[in-house]
C-alpha cells in the first residue's frame, strides 16, 4: 500500500503511527500541540524516534467531547498540515469523519483519511476520499452498545464500512481496518477485541490498533492517563503478535523499541 510517497508492505513489520492532536482538550495531550510551532517540534521528535506516519487531528473524541464546527476544525489542522508537508518528508493522515474537513486536509497535502465512524457519520466522506484516491482507515464505531454477538457484530459493522467505501469507488487495496478500542464498547469488550484482533485480520485487510493511553488501560491498571505508558506498550506488543500492521501511539520511542523486540522474536 502506498501512503503519500512511501510504500508499506505487510506481514513482517509493524508500522508506528504518531498521534498529533492539535486540540486544547484531547484526553492525553490536549493543549500541548495546538499551535503550529509546538506541533512541528513534536512532529520532528516523532520522526526522529521512528514514526512511519503522522495522524493529525483537530477535534477531541474523548468521552463527553463537544463537537466543534467544520470551520474550527479546519482552522486547527490546515496550518499544521501545510507546514509539516513543507518541512518534512513523512506521510500524513487526517483524523476526521467530516467531509469538509477531509477535503480541506487533502487539498493541503494530507495523504490518508482516518475516519472514527468508518465513513458512516458523514455520507459525503466516502465520496471525497474516493475522489482523491487516498487510503482510508475505517474504524469500528456505532451509536449503541446493544450487542448480541460482540465479535461477530464488530466484524459485520466493519464489513458494512468496507461496502460503503467500495460503493463510493475506494479500492480494496487502499482500506485499513481499526477495531475501535474505546468506542461503543465496555471495558470487558475492549479487552476482548484486543485479544481477538485475528478476527479482523480474517476480513483480509491491514489492521491498525489505536489503544494508546486509553481508558481500557487506565481501568485495568487503575492508573491516570499520564501513567499508562507501560500498559500501552503491552497492548502494542500484543497487537503485533495478533498480526496488526499499524500501531497508533503517543509515545513513539518506547513503543517502537518494544515492537522491534517483539518482531525479532516473532521472525526468529
């Protein structure tokens, strides 16, 4: 799969996506990188530590977040995207489900779409993504938690997202799936989906795991958000062993070292 100017091959290597939240209220790093200079410094740091791509977001999706306007979200991400593309040679993803934000970000140079609603929230998101011919990560999410067959329904929901993508003209080889840890799932269900990521792999697409510092780690270890690094690393290694192709995290260096060790063992 080509993202930006980089080829990603799957099977023996796990790629690390760095999280860049250009927001004042994200659950882990809100306010740290919501001006362009801070965002560029963090981008440079993540690249130096080994990030393969960067995910830029302008709206917090933490529990209880308040939706902001398209215009506000665009004003947060566009200056950052433009400057990163001007200064650094790294693929960029836009973390948004809104078609207008997606279009603006792709016009500014973003190379990929990361949609936490799997193209289901904004009916035009699939059309815009298809028009630009970029890869898309379809995350599992839904309005309710009324599951009768949890793992089966997660896979079914993701198949629906794939169908929306393909109907709009997005090619199968440009699709990545994300189990949606922390979205429309109980604590136990979040643990269960991490344990059974192989079920997503059976759908035939690359898989991205995005559990960095999330509540499932905090609840399991009874730790605040700023003490969840070790738990995140453990989940990253489990993700690699379950066949994930991308790991989306805040702390690049620590996670990438753990993944290198896991890969060495798995490929021995």
